[in-house]
C-alpha cells in the first residue's frame, strides 16, 4: 500500500491508482476552488495571489499549490516567477525547469 499526505488537509490516503495530490474527500473542494479561480482569471489575467484570494475566497496556500502543480501558467515573463527546486532557474509553472524535470530523480541520502 502506498500512502501519501493530502496536500489540503494532511490526512493520509492510499495513492494506488489515484493521480491527485489531495484525498478523495478534498478533491471536490479543490475542483470548486480551481473553477472559481479559473473564472476570475479569465477576466483578470494579471491578478496577484492576494487579489485572487480576496476576490474568490480561496486560500493563498491553495493558489500557490495549484501554481506549483502546473495548473496555472504565468503570462509572458512576469515578476515573481517560480524557481526550479533543483537548480534555481525561473520556471513558468511546476517545481522543476525543463532540464531538471527530465533528469532521473535523486534519492535522499
């Protein structure tokens, strides 16, 4: 059995055959939050995380997680781009740049 902590509530859940970063209980909330954000971004494409949070009621941590997971893509080269977790290069979305994302993952020692 493969277990993972839910990114939203922290509860352990079985990830076998499951492709989300949140448990089944939180998936509906995540989808609703994402849809509210998506609708707001359609009319306000350059909104900051703080503005998104205030206008949609979605927590800033959830917005940042969506961005890190690659669910949002930065428009052009905006200030505040994310940085690659391995080499520090700017990335438009996700945790790794294209180069580091294709490398074989390193095991923690």
